[in-house]
């Protein structure tokens, strides 16, 4: 009589996208506070750290040569150039966490989401959520309120936002971020339903 060893159920990868200023980073922060067992996938970037950002928590801030070496070593699940800076999702970290049964959450842009979907194929269970702003006017107000971008940058971000919003139907679901607390609760329900369906 053979006995089966209990296998750890693989985890999942949950991708969040929104236009710049749409709230994805804040929403991910709130979800991680609600679920200490979930893990944030920290992206690598060549852009400079903003005020208050910490290396290894918000991003891994690296030089362009360091980023290029990671690319050459196939160290990214995806990478992209956004606003003249490089961004990438370190492959070993995500694969290890999913293998150990963790729910890994990642805030990423539209092109990054598409590349990850292609890269993981059916190997990793994946849920993609697009967070919509209530309107472009509110998005503009949020971008201006951050005081991190020049007026030219804001216009460029709004142009890109309109293109990204057109691709929201590529995601498993979309949520309008009208009220932050309500949005967090709605997304929490969506993710938990997805996790239950896999059990």
C-alpha cells in the first residue's frame, strides 16, 4: 500500500494595472496589510527613487549596466521601457514564491502584463485586474496632486492612460476606483473568490 506525500498547492500570481495615478500601488499596499501572508513582487528599475521610496521594498533601484546584465542572464519574467526608464520583474523570486504556495501580487503596466501572461503560459495560475479611474479629469487631478511630475510629463501620462484604458478588456476583470476603501474591498472579494475556486 503506497502512501502519497502531501504536495504543497502552488500559489497564484495576481497582476494589477492602471493608468499612472490610477491607484494601483496604494491598492496593493492596502491588500497586503489585509493579507500579511500575501507577497509583493518587487520590480527592478533604472529610474531614480522618489521621496520616501525604499530600495528592496518599493523597487530594486539599479544602474542601467546592472539591469542589462539581468536581461542577458534571462533574469526577468518581463521587462519594458516606460518613460525612458527600464522596469523588470525578477523571474527567480516570483517562481520561488508561487512554488511555495504564496499569493504573489504585482502592480505592472499593460505591456508588462501581456508579457507575463505569455511567459508563464499555463505554468502559473494568474489573475489580472485593471483598475480604472472614474474619469480622465479625476486622473489629471490625482497626477497634479502628487507633485512628482512636470506639466509635460502629466500630459504624456494622460495620453498613455487613454491608450491603456482601451486595453482594459485584455484583463480578467476591471474595477473602477471611485472610492479607495470600496475598491480595496471589491478587489479583495475578487481575489478570494479566485483562490477558493482553485481549492
